[in-house]
């Protein structure tokens, strides 16, 4: 297994770096995500209920994307469901930063890091009303599956799966 670089430059506009899930710089984005989900669906999982260690190597990773001014613009993480399956969670890009490939790059880097940790399957959930997220995940090869979390309503939540192909060179 290979460690993840501390600071990854996406473009002159974005920097994507590993960060702790409970870092102060992440909290405004998690709050914005939570509020957007509540507004869209009337409810949402509380991000504070997730232990930060779930997204700490080797059990997972959390990434923060910053704009050219250093402001937090997007985030996402993966955590283990079992030794070969990861769950991608807390994918969010600020509305003013959307459509500029930051979410796509965060997702790509999460998948690559999961592969470095010998993960072969990735699962995630998103809401059926989140058409942009559904489009992003489908364009990355995610396929619909039955809900993998107890109590999830498939009329509201869409569970998706992807098999990670091949291995990445260190």
C-alpha cells in the first residue's frame, strides 16, 4: 500500500488534500450538505454521528477541495464497509463551485486511494432527486443496487455500486 500525497494540485483553481473528517475547515461544507439534504428530502443523516476515525487511513480517507483563495469548496470521503468494500460518503461541492470538475476529481481520487488500500468494490447512496450526483456517479460507472443500509426507502434513496478494476501502481 502507498500513502496518499499530502497536497494534490488539481488545477490553478483547485487544490485537493487529505484532511481529517472533523477538521474545522470541513465543518461548514458538512453543514451545507446536511441543510441541502434536509431542504430536498425533509431529513438527512447527521454528519456529526459519523466517527472521524471512519475516514482516517487505513480505514478510509477524507478529501477537501479548496479554491484559488484557499476557501473550502468541496469534500468527500470513503470508509470501510468490509475488508474489500468501501462506502463513499459526504460528497459535496459548494453551489458556486459546481460544474467545474471538482466533484469529479474528488471522486476519482477517492476511488484511486481505495484501490491503493486493496478495495475492490465501492458503494454509495444519493437521493433520487439529486440528478447531478446521479449523473456524476453513472458517468463513473456506478450501477443501481438494492439498498445496503437497513431502513432506506428506495423511493427516496438510490444505492449504487462500482467494481474497481485492476490495481494501481504505487
